[in-house]
């Protein structure tokens, strides 16, 4: 049977990660390929208690339809947290709750991108954003990343020449590279975009997983009218509850709300109620501190082993937060071959080339550290270093 699919969906690639995860999720595989939060850090007891309270005390409302923007006390909580963490003055009218922050990217694509519009993302860039925006058929441009953030000369040139509708970036612990933008880069981006029409979409999925004492102020602080932030409860409470949010000027929220009504009416209301109850009765900062210190330990353990065991010409980033380390191999080494060799030894890594919208990146690798314990990290890094010792084979 030949189905007449739209050109749009025919041109959109399947998520490479979801495909790879099918082969790497066998129990015998040590997987550095995925991006899962560590299951031991999900507070099942606390969530159970919150769910029980909500359903027992207000079940008939919590299980009913609700409004598109989301549960007001939750939106107020998020606005207040922006104020406390960053001194950002946001009103609850500027917050809309989504089914995971991934949905923000689809909705933003829907309301902003027409076919062939210029869309700028980081190089390497988040695969989920590439996929979400691809459905709206833009022309992608990419800006390179240094250890302290985007190449601002390249950014300036692309912005002047292409006038992109949006620049999508992840200033805190970027997926896939683990890079965090410096304060200077954030200010520079603010300056470059300030007299343009380019919206800066600031994906802050990892902002709370900051391993340092430094406060990284959002780019939105320098671009109040052009800054749109997206946030998520996935990495700090639970990804399965599928709750995130978008923070944007009210004119944008209004259009997002229309697009969301057409998509799914509103976000899972029961999840919104349970998470609000959870936040009201638990100290989320203590919980986040636990996640930060666990991930920070795993990250430094892994980078230390890489320094000890990998040949000097294998470069790695030194993340200040998040869940990923990025490897740069010598040009002649293929990360796809490394993936195949490592899988023969039951170790999974993620080749980096799908994160490049304009080609390249064949010698790059994304490594996840949040989902493996120290034993597995040691075994996995040993396997990779054995393969690197015999580079003729890759
Ligand atoms: N943005 C980034 C940068 C991510 O890494 C992820 C999760 N992989 C998401 C958004 C989507 O997360 P969620 O939909 O669970 O909030």
C-alpha cells in the first residue's frame, strides 16, 4: 500500500537516538548512549504521597478537563522561581505549561516557522530541536560552539546576512556537548540580537543541574522582549510525568495557546496537580542538591578516567552541569566505527554526526554519565580506551 504522506513528514528524519536506544537498552549493555535521568533519584515515595493527596482530596477536579495555559498555582510557582534564582521578573501570564519541554519546540515551530525561513541552531545542536523544527521545513544555519559558548563572530555574520527568525540555544550544560556559555558570551548574544527581529529560544532543560556555585544568568535577562525560555520538570522530578513550560512575552503565549488548543487542548492536568502538590510539600532544593552532587561525582569520575586512560589526542569537554560529555576524536577516526566496535563489547556510545544540521562531526561522540554507576563507568571507559589503543581498527 502506498500512503500519500505529506512532504513535511517524508523529509523529517526519525530520531536517531530513539533508534539507537532500541539496540542499546539490553540489560547486558553498559549504555553511555541515552540521556536518561538516574532512576534512583526519582522520589517515588514523595510522588506517591502527592498523588494520593490530590486524588483523595480533589480527585473529581484533578481528573477533569482544564485550561490551555495550565494550572495557575504551578505557573505562579515557576514565575516565582525565576525571580528567586535569576532575579527575572516574570508574571504567571508569561508562563504556559506544556507536555514536556519538547512540546515547546513543536509549538514554537508551529507559530513561528514558515517553509524556507532561516533557523539558527548550535553546532552541534540538540537533535530533538532539529527534529521538531524540521517538520516546519526551515532552512537550517548553525553556529559553532567553543568551550565558553557560540562563536560570536560567526553568529554576527549569520544574523546580519540571513536575518534568522529564531536562534535556538542551550546556554546551560548543552545537549549534546555539555558546554555552558560564559557570562560574556551571554551578554554578547544579547548585544548581537538586541536590534534585530531574531528571537532567542533559550532551552533551559539542564539549568537546575549546575555543579558549580556560579549563577549563570539567562540570556533572556539581556533580551526581555526577544527572549523565550523553555523549562522542564523531567530532569529534577520525573520525565514520565511529561511536564515542562514556556516562558515568553504574552503576545507569544497567546499564539502558543492557540496552537496548543489545536494540538492537545491542555497539558496533562493530573500531572500538573501532582507536581504542584509535590512542590508545596517537599523541599525541591534539597532534592535538586542531591541530584547535582550525584551527577557531579559521576562526571568528574568519568573525566578523570578519560584523562588517565585515553590517548592525549582524544579531547573531551569538562561539563559544569547536566548529563553529557562530548568527545572529539582525531579526524581520521570514525565515531560510527567506534560505536560498532564498542557494541561488540556491550558498551554503547552515541556518534555525534546527527547533531550537525549541515554535515560534519563524524569524529565526535556524545557520552552520558548520569545513568551509569561508578563500576559501569570504569568498565565502559576501559573498553573505549582498549579500542583507542588499536586505532587501525576504527
Ligand atoms: N531540551 C533538551 C536540551 C533536552 O535534552 C531534552 C530532553 N532530552 C528536552 C528539551 C526535552 O525534555 P522534556 O520534553 O522531557 O522536558
